[in-house]
C-alpha cells in the first residue's frame, strides 16, 4: 500500500513460502527454529515480490527494547539488539517481525524519512514508538506531518493478562477479554503514544493475530513463524 506520497508499507501473511509446518509457509523469522534455508528463501522471494533488492532489506535483532538506530544498509549476519530503525535512503527496505506484537510504520513524506518499530507489551511500556518519533524528528521530520500505521496484533479481547499486569499498564492499554478477565490492548497504547508525540494521522490494520489464521500468532500456537511489516521510500 502507499502509506503516503513516496512511502510504501506492506504487511505480509503466512501464505506461500517455503517453510514446513509448524512454520508454514512464509515465515520470515530467523530465530524461531525454522530451517535457515527456508527463511532465507522466504525473505528473498518476499523482497523481490515487493520490488525491493533482497540485499538492501534491514532486519533487526528484536529484544523488546526502546533502542532506535538510523540505517543506510543492512546490518549483516549479526544485527545489533534494537527494536526500531529509520532511513532517508530510497530503496532501503525496513522490516519488523511480529507474531502478536504491534508492527509500527512511521513516515514523514515531506522530510523523506520512514521508520519501523517492534512494539509489544514491553516495548510499549518502554516507549519504543515515541523514541522512534523523537529520533526521526532529530533528523528533520515533524510529528505533525507524520503518518503512522499500526499493524495486526493480539487484540484487547484476546490478550489476557494477570490483574497485576493490567493494573501496571497505562489506562489506554487496559481492556477486558470476552469473558471479562483483564487484558491489554497494545495497539490502543501505541496509538495513544503516537498522538501524544504529535502524530495525528494514525491508521490501523485491525486484524487480531490470535483470531486470524492467515497470520502467525505466538500466543495461539506457541511454536510458529513470524510475519513482517515492510516499509520503504520510493526512488
């Protein structure tokens, strides 16, 4: 999809791909126990389908942090531990891998900057998305011009947590399951953080990973793959 002028964002699913069960089929996660050759094939084929050079796609070693980095090229075989990246270089693909956490894309089409963040419960508590917005602003972006996409994640009716964890969450993240037990709506928390940071144009892919069989879900399946949100600047 065209997120904004000159800014592309795509959320993959598990259809197609070379991975065998339980990672079938388009698993893009390299640290979940899948055959490395299958993951490499999936990553290269997906990049090619999106019109990206497979050798110019940036993957992170995601650790539920609030760390952000500017990138101009992939990290190589040993990515650093961080959970958000951004770039101003056309054709450099940014990928964030998820299976219940919120994949977030943020872009300023005027400043020609795009970034992605991995914002699960821990990362949202730590503020990885506001950290990405701040880092991009330090490179000339303006939050008021930014557009963001919050991708599929475990929804607030499915993400059951303990009462203690619910009480420790910001009010906008607190939810209840269909059975009335405590839950978290991480996407709502991300949206609130974006608005607080000055980003008003926030769009949503409202699919729940737990309820959507075409998406990977760790909470549903435990041993499973990862789908991705990709973002890049057009030439």
